[in-house]
C-alpha cells in the first residue's frame, strides 16, 4: 500500500466532505469534468475557496470557467490544490499566472498498521454536534461560527462524531467521514483550557476504533502544525505536502 494510494483516498474523501457542506449550507460548488470548485462567497480569504482536480488537462480546460465562477461571486483570489507529483499541473498554473502560496501536511495510515489502543480517557460518539462547533470556534476563532453552523444539525450517516469530556464538559472533538472504506478525519480540536491532557489523542483513538468497527481499511487527514505530534504518535505517516496555488495580480 503506497502513499500515492492514500493521497488519492484523501483527495476523494475531501471532495465528498466539501459536497456535504455544500448540501447543508452556504458553500457553493461548481462541478466540471475532472474538477470540483468550492466557494464561500462572504469570505474573501483564498483559504475558504478551493479547487480540487484529477489531472492537468482537466485543470487547463477548466481555468476560464473557474475564473468566471469566483469573480462572479465577487472573490478576487482562490486556491488550487496540487497533490504530490502533479508537476504538469504546476506548469499549467504557472503559465496562467498562478503562484504557490502555502502547503499543508497530509497524513494517512492503513488501519491494520495502527496500534489497537484504548482512548485512555472516556470518549463518546454523539449525534448532537453543537459541542463540536463550539470547541472549533474556541480553537480557531469566532469567524468560524457561521462557517461551522451547518454542523449544528444532526449529520447524515457517513459522518461520525466523537467527543472527550473533562469535568463533565465536552473539551475535545473530531469527526470522520466514510467514503467507501476510508475514514477521513476533520475538525479535530481541543478547547484552549484543556490542552495537554491527552484529550485529542483520546478522540483520535475513538475515531480510529469506530472506523475499524465500520469496516474501514484506511484513514486520512490534513494536519495543522499543532496536530503533527499527536498524529505521528498515533501511527499516521506524512504522505507528502499539498501545495496551494493562487492567481496573482487579479
């Protein structure tokens, strides 16, 4: 099992996760042959506007429509995500005036390779996702409240949410989205007042255990710098950086 296989699974899973968001809230979705573009019209930051694609030819053909899509929403910048090895796509974007902006560490694991360890502190699966929203807002900032409000409603069956409590209050959380036999992990966060207690590791072990019980064979995620140590300790491996390119001078 190769890193390239895990990368493809993460790419597929991320598109499915964003499609769920688009179905439930204000995220806009443009689907073109081999290309999926997502936009949050009320946020100009390119971080919230993402293009995912399968190959350089599909991306090249889609560039004019992508420009029309984002400009039509009043958005000056957006990001196109390149997975490792997509050098042809980098040349396409460079010729069109795009430049690399930032990278994200992507990680994955085959579940049979991960230790089957108990969470260490009690965790629970929940249907009410209000705690997940609040913990992420406390962790990442108030601007995320509106973006994450779509998760206040009970999620559809591919979504599985876990929380860890401290003193009876939910203090850490995360969710998994199943696509085929791969569990993609998202929105892992720990309240600032509860860091260093092992709660994030407990949540992750709960998500891993649940994925095994549902018959998944792999798990994938995108890591923040703060999460790297936790994920590596659990047995995830770095499967290569994803580059994000943005249009310049527009």
